[in-house]
């Protein structure tokens, strides 16, 4: 008896052919030789892109350098506005010291005007006075020097020894205070 190899049925044949085609390597398209005009155009485009890249890098470096200079200037001249507001205060104090009239009322008026100039300078620089009399003690804004027994609630400021100051809600100097404690 002779053995025969089974032949694929007509329905199986297309699937086998498709699977074989999917596994076959794909050949790259045939390389075409560029024309001299296309090669020249491509080289020109590369040169343009390199030039644009160099210009962009230079512009970025210039912006970085200018920003660094601006930061240095901002730090160096940050107090310029406040300092220019303080110059007239200094002038007024020097004028008061130069006055030899010995007129106490005139001296007092000069000191009051100088204080008014100082308050305006502080206001323009967002420096706020902190006078916490009667407020609840806040260790972030107040520095307690002592505690005394006092009527009312404990841990409240009963006396301010030295006013505090804030700059844009940041404590420049805490207020020196005496705080109440519960009667014992």
C-alpha cells in the first residue's frame, strides 16, 4: 500500500498562503539616486535649519543673561523707594539738630512733622505698626517678656513695652509685651 500525503482542501489553501506572505521579509523600496538639484536643495535646507538653531540658541542665552542681570539689579536696588522716602526724614532730623533757638515748642513741632514723614515713608513701603494691646498673645508676632496676674482672660496682652512691625504681613520685629496669666 502506498501512502499519500494529505492535500489541503480548497478552503485551507488561501490561509496557508496568506500566513506565508505575512512572515516573508519585506524588501525595501528600490533606492533612487537624488538629482543634483534635489541634493543642493536639501543641503540649503540643512544650512537654513542650522542657522535657525544657532539663532535660537543665541537668543535663549541672551534672555537668560538679561534675566540674571535683572535679578541682580532687583536685589541691589530693592530698597531704593524706601531709601528715597527716608532721605527727607534724615534732612528733618539734621535740621532739628542744627537749630540753636532753644524753643521747646518749635522743637516739638519739628519732631512731630518728622514723625509724620516717617509714618508716610513706612506706609509707602508697606511697613505696618503692630500694637497688640488687648489682643490674644501670638508667639509668631509677639515676644512675651513676662506674665502678670490680671483680670480677664489669660494669655492676652496687657501691656506693650515696644511696638512691633510687619512688612507685607511678615514680622520685621515682634512686639515686646507683658501677658496676663490666670489668677492663682
